[in-house]
């Protein structure tokens, strides 16, 4: 079904705060008009048209198609957040290579090993919630949960303790700033004009900080053969792919620029 009437979108948007994520709006359109399978939203000339896929089997068919490529808008919109060398950014053979490096880290056997770290970070979050509940002090949950998420990701991906939940964190600061400077079609014109420059600024700061931590992590990595994080397993896959198995430089912080770029964007 084709929605060519911008008035429908305009009326629907009036029901929501200006800063709400548009997914809620489109989800309501699905319910209101009884859509199923897939549907188009034609926003010309205000924006490009959208195709929404509601059926999981159809979504899998599109995802697995060799002709499937992410829209250039997605790459531009997410560039400052996930970079240009992550699994979210690359295509084809390069995507398959990276997938092979990271796949072992998502096996059940390895996921079990990172659960204690996730629990430890979550207990910090629970303590914060308990403290605010007892004091009656207002807690900004979006900020608190984002700090938890960043700490859990750092712990799982690199076995790194960022401690964003308990202290000021430059990594948290620059990450949230990069996210805030992403600009969708509904963002004000001034925000869209500044988006690329400001995202690049905060991403460079973030890459420098994370790069130092990743290099330090591998400098201190023991050579006992025990994989402790997603990056450890990914580095093994990368080294095997590039004929660098047994190269001690890759375990002491002198990492290839290509792997460092993938690790940062990941």
C-alpha cells in the first residue's frame, strides 16, 4: 500500500513529542491501517520514500540476497557511531571476512564466560537504582542505562573496565555527543549542516581514547592461550586470515592498522 499523503504523517506526528524516535510513529501506522507483509511510505518531496518490512521471513530473504546493500543514508547516518569498517558498514567479501573473525566470540561456550562481567556491571546499576529509590532523588534513566550499556560492551568486547557508571568518562562523553549529532530527515536544518563536522570531531576523540585502551590491553595480554574477550578471539581470526599466527607483535599492542580500525568501529 502506498501512503502518498503527507497530511497523514503530519497528523500522526502531532500525537508525539518532537524528539520521539520515529519507529513509534511507524509502528502506530501499522496498527492503525492494518498493514502486513510490507508497505511503502511516500514522503516526497519532504524526504525519500521508505519501505517497511513486517514479515520476518521476507526480511530474512532480503537480508540474505547477494544484491542487498545498505542505503547510503544509513552509512552516512551511522558513520560517526559505528564507523566505516564495522559489520554494520561493510558488504560482500569484506563482511564475510569480518563475520568469520567475530563468529567464535558469539558461540554459547564463549558467551557464558563473559556473563560474570555483565553481572558485575549490572550490580553497579542496581546499586544506583536502589540508592535513588531510597533517597527519592530523580534519576535520568536514559543516562544511567546508556552508561550501563557502554560499560557492559567494553567489558564484553575487550574485557575493559570503563567505570562510566561511577565516574566521569571521556569515552561516554564523546560517544553520547557523536550520537546526539547524528541527524535524521526531521532534524533542524542547522543540525543537519553541522552533523558531519561535529560527529567527526567527537569520533576522532573517541577513537584516540579507545585506541589507547585497546593497545594497552594487548600489551598486557598473557600468552597462555586463553581467550578472554571478543577482541581476543577476533584477533586470532584476523591473524589466521592474514598469516600472522604466532606473531608476538599482534599480542603486544603493535596491531595492524586494519585490525585497529575494525576493532574501533566494532
